[in-house]
């Protein structure tokens, strides 16, 4: 009887089904698929870690073994394989493009999966609420009647999507460019306490019940209890684009709740007599909390109050926070009681959802989970607004705690997964995601040997760094760097081919665009979707300057030929200093007797791995097909020219290994060519 590995070989082998159906054989994709298969069949707890560069064909590499495994195990009793991605683009690629080809491959190897259902499962907040859309548009039209036709069209498009389309707001943004001005996702998404008014959402819930493979996103997995992922019996979870998991955890498990926002929230119960009385008591407790914070003698100079830097005042604040939580809970319960025989409006549901989440956060604030969690009272630097802040510098570790509760088999894959600081091992990834207690059953790094080609041009070390001065509100760029970067872009354009310029902000894009007097590049401006510029960029010898093209941009000419021949990276995409993290890290070190070295390691986990990942993703925008040849121009002189430089040497891990010789022999912009050196 054939095994899973036998069928994987039949699909990915040199004369396998993929080749017979017009695909190409690569030993690296074959090796990758076998690694996925091995992770799926392990009887005990499994952790698979697979890094695969662009060109491997990761999605087929995990989808085909997953489909084979399901087909060979009809006795799974509705156990599912969950495949999670960061981008909606990849989810749609899997369903719309990969799935039809996978069915052909399965038929070719003798397995029929026509009855096997592969379906989306997304959280409520990924979907439109038609009622909330109408309410929001009604309010805007009331203050600006001239926008009535525009917003009526928006309502009609949303209604069509909810009735006949996906009902997902991200798909609308992808197709139409953006939401109308003045409308945010939080204004129009479906809420947890709200009765669904989106047929597409209801249909997708019914469909996923019988699905064998579920396609979802990282946020839905991390918030599994809220999104319903935890309701499934899961055989394995595969996380593609896994390098994004840490930042998603950080965004979800670090929060600040502004006291003014809590006050505005309580206005909703003004017409409910019992709830209103309790809300007034809550408002009094909020006023007491504000008074205690403002009593600090250096109130106008502080950013945070904690048990470490202001123990007496912070202790008093804790009493007030506990009172706010208690009175919020009573207010919410009274409101629910008053509404139990009534139909909730969208605004009622919004109040219940927001207040429930707020109560949970205030509870966590009073009882931090571990030694890496910090409760603080925040004070905004300019307006001096007060907030209750919950900071967890190791929030990413919660990924492991959540995922291990959902499944015994966890598979992480990405083009940038191994640790740049530790010789391309996976140790830091396991540690930062809370997976150190699981032995890795599969660790694999694969890079295609014959997929595309990259040449490099690096900025001369004589060029100054890009930034002269920066604070939380503004950045001042170095004039000499701007001039030399513009010159580099013009030099790339002289080839007659299309040039993609990747920046780190809309402001930087705008300033660089203004450096061109003799030609007019396409400059992606703030508030406009990148999609709006792509058709014009397909004209010959165009320049597109954008901060939004680092990932997911896969552009070809209309006939399928290569479009992007030059990628200019304006500067290394370092994350701006995060005062919250810096403050929390310092407090943690003082509180836990950690050294400065340990503090620096925390900062590394939270920033540098992202920088290397983003650089590598940016370079990959020009190599989307086996025969592509792209020149990567890096305008930041901080990028190392050799392995002997100190400081930023880890950035070399962004360079695909197969192109390292090319990189070390790169042309140095504005200098004479150097002698060739090969490793």
C-alpha cells in the first residue's frame, strides 16, 4: 500500500505529476514537500520549521502533501488541517489558482479529491456589516450632502458583496483601491455581539463545517477563541509567511486604553436609566484616576507611571482602575439586562463588544501574566491624555501557548524564518514564539539553485546616512543622501527598463519624487491605494516610488514577461524607535535584574529580525519567475560591502545565499569597479 511519502514522490519527482502537467521539477521543492509530509505523519507533538526562498513553490509544497494526507486518512473523523497566511493575496492565490492545479495533480497520481472541500474561515471582523456601513454613510451624508452619490454607490457595492460576493472588506479594498474618505474598517466590520447581516459570512460558516482543509489568516488563529478556530478538531496547523507572527502577537497583546475614549463609550447608555446611573459612578472613578495621575509633581514631563518609578501614586491608581473595571462590568450587565427582549442595533453591539474587551484588558492590567508583562499609566507627550497601558515585550511567546492548545502539529514556513543573528538556525524563532519546549522534528532551509539572478549596486561609503534628525513626529533627511539616491534611481532608469523604488514612508517617497525635474516618476501618495498606480507603471521605462511594495507585489507585463528589472531600496527599513518598548524593556531589566546585554537581545528579537525579513522580501520583488534578471540598488551606505564590516553584518542574511558571490562583488556606486572576489 502506498504511503504519503510515496504519493509525494509521485507528485514532485523528476518525472512526476507536476512535470507531466507542464510544471517544472526542482529538487528543492521536492525536498520541501517531503519535509511537510514528514511533519504531518509524526505520531507525537511535531514542530516543523521550513525556510524556503522565492522560487521554491511553497504553497504547492504544503497544499499537495496536505491534500494527499486527507485523502489517505478518511478515518480522521472530521479533523482538519488549517493553513494560515498573513496576506489575503496568498489566501486567494491558494483558492483561485493553486487549488484547480492541485486537483489535476491528485487525479494524475491516482487520488480523487473532487469531494474534498477546501474553504475559508475568517473572523467576523474580516467581514462587512451592511447595517453599520449604512449608519456610517448616513452620518457622513448628513454633514456633507455633496457626497451622497459617492456613498450610495459604496453602499450598493457592499450590499452586492454581502449578497453575492465574499462579503470581505479587504477584497473590496483590493478591487476598489480603498474605503471612502472618513470611513475606517472599525466603522463597518461585523461585530461579535451583532446579529449577522452579511449573507456571505453566514454561507462561509456553513461551508467550513464540512471542509477538510481550512484557509485562514494569522490574526484569526491567534485570536482563536474569538474567531471560532478553537472550535475545530485540528490535526495540524501550517503557518505560511510565519515571519509575521511575532509582530501580530505584539499588536494584539499590547494595548493602551485612553480614558477619554472610555468616557465617550459610556455616552451610549445615556438613555438607559439603570445603566446610566452606574455609568455615572464609573465616570466619577475615571475622574478620580485622572486627578491622581495629574497630582504627580512632574506630570508635564512623564510618559509612564509604573510600580517601579512612582510606587505610591501608582498604588493609588490601581485602586481607581479596579473601581473603573467593577463599575464598567455593572454598567454592561445592566445594559444587557435592559436589552434582553429587544433587538440589538449595530451601535448596541459595538458598545457590548468594546466594553467586554475593555473589561478583559483592565482585568489583565491588574494581574499581569508573567515577569515580562508591565502595567502602566501612560501620558501622551503632547496632549497629555491619560491611558491605561498593558505592555508585554515578549507578547510573541503567547503564540506558542495558544497554538499548542489547538493542535499537536505546528509547521512554520517562510522565506525569512531562520535567525539571522545565530548562523541561520531556528533557535531564536522557537524562543520568541514560545515553542522552545517542543523538539523540532523537521528543520529545513532550501534555496533554488537555478531560479532567477540578482546583480547588486551598493552606495559608496562616502555617502552620509539618510537621516539627519528624527523624533516621534518628523524626520529630516540628509540633502547629500537625497541627491545621491535620486542620482542612483536615474542611473537605473538609463537602462530603459522599469524601476521600482522601495521607501520606508510616504513622506520619503514624496521628497524623493520632488528630486526629479527632467522626468515625472509615479509617486505613491498617502491615502491612495498602490493598485491605482500599477497600470501606469506597466508603461515602458517607468519609475514607481512607493513604501507599500515590499511584500506581495508580483507584477508582470501583459504578456507575462518580466516587468521590474531594477529595484532601488532607498534605505535599510529599520523600525523607528518605539518609546513604549524601550521604556518597558528598561523597567523589565531593572525589575528582573537583567543586564544591558539581555536588554539588547530583547530589542533584537523585536526589531532586527523584521528588518532582515523586509529587506529580503524587497529584493525578491524583481525575481518572480525562473528566468528573471534583476539589479538591486541599495542607496543606504550602512549596508555592509563585505563580511569584514562590524555593526550591520547581519544584514547580509537578507541576501539570498545563491547570490552572495554577486553581492560581494557588487558595483559600488560613484566608485571605480573593484576586483572580483568569490567565496
